[in-house]
């Protein structure tokens, strides 16, 4: 297949990380290889002066079978409803994870991809599709590779019933994005399990709340003891240690929870809707509570 510049395509850091992150959730080395699942999602962005700009990605589901016409029709109806609700960007294509081999050339197009895209492009003209394979970026030297090889994906379109691979470029620093991909895929495997995601976050909240409030109680006891401390020098030393310990705990908990909130961007749209806004609000409120305790320590010491 010849690579041509039939479409000018740009993709940003945000879209790349969402594609890699959502794909890695069901295919990482914490999961047996024969249990890996492909992930399907949408590419959103805009067309600016004949340049297709991929600015975001929306994970939809895993193991979507494009060979079934009935399933394809149902998925396209769902995608059309999503399109109507988008405000900032529009749908310009779709993506699918694909685990074929360790080389970029081994990312192959299936017959179902062709059939699906023909119907997809009837609704979204001039659309493209991206196939991602994280195996193509494992154990490779980041600094010496071309950008197409660094990210492990290929971008295609169909023109006059012919499949065409398109050149593309990343709008952000190639090396930094690639490093963040490595970090993200490790975080995904640790903090976004395939099942019981909501329970995982509830447990996270409970454990951090216990640690923070237990430490706060210890701090308040310390303040009471401090009032009768006779040794001024020892009091200053203890003040400094207590202040540092509690502030560091608050800071680490806040960073930890903020990071988990960010990871929710990489779960499927339907699943994200199932993780209620109530839970997100509790996590955010917990971050606020950590800030309040930090300020309490600052004011008292």
C-alpha cells in the first residue's frame, strides 16, 4: 500500500494519549495476551484550510464487531446521536486498537474495517480512520525513530473505493508525548481495571479519607500538647516536622486523586456515564478538603 499525501492531517497530544490510554486498558501486560480486547472510538476535531486536525478522541466500547450489519447500523445510530451533542468539535473519523505484531507494517486493515468505513463516511464525508498497535512502540528507541513509528499507529481513508494511507504529523513535542504514553499506559493498567471501576474509586476515596483524617486527629492532639511544651527549641523542631508531614500528606493525596480523576477521561463513554457525577463530586470535594487542612496547618504553625 502506497503512502500518499492525499489529506493533510495533524494530531495533537490529547488525542494521541486518549487513543493509547483507552486501548491499553484492555490490552496490557497485566492481562494475559489471549484476553486482550480491541477498543473502538471516535476521532473529533475540525477541518481548517483543507487540513484535518484531530484534537480529541472519544472511547466508545471494546470488541465492537464490524462484520455484523445489524451491529454496524446500531453503532452508527449511536454515533449520530453523539455527533448531535458535540459542541466544540465535530466527528472526523474513528479509531480501533489492533494487536498484530511488533512492527508498524503489521497493522492491517480487516474487511470489516472497509465495510464499516464505507457506511461511516456516508454520514461523515471525508472522514479518516486510525489503527493503533501498542506492540509497535514497545522496546523501541524513542529518540531515533520517525514520528509515525514512535506512536504505533497508521491513518487511512478511502477514496474511489481504494484504501489509502495518509501521512500525518504531531503538533506537539514528539519525544515528550512518547514518554507520556509510556507513563500513561502503566497508570492505566494499575488504576483502571477492566472491571469494578466504580468500586475501585470508592475504595480509593475511603482509604485516603481515613489516612487524612487520622493524621489530622494526630495533628490536633499535637497542638494541644504543644501548648504545654516547656522546651522552646524542641517545640520549634516538632512544629517544623509536624507541619511538613501533614502538608506533604495532603499534597500527595491531592495529587493522587487528581491523577485518578484525569484517568477517567480514558474510559469508555457509556462506562464514564455509569460512574456517577456524585462520585466525581466526592473526589473533587476530597481534594478541596485536603487544601483546607493544608491551610489550617499553615495558619496554626
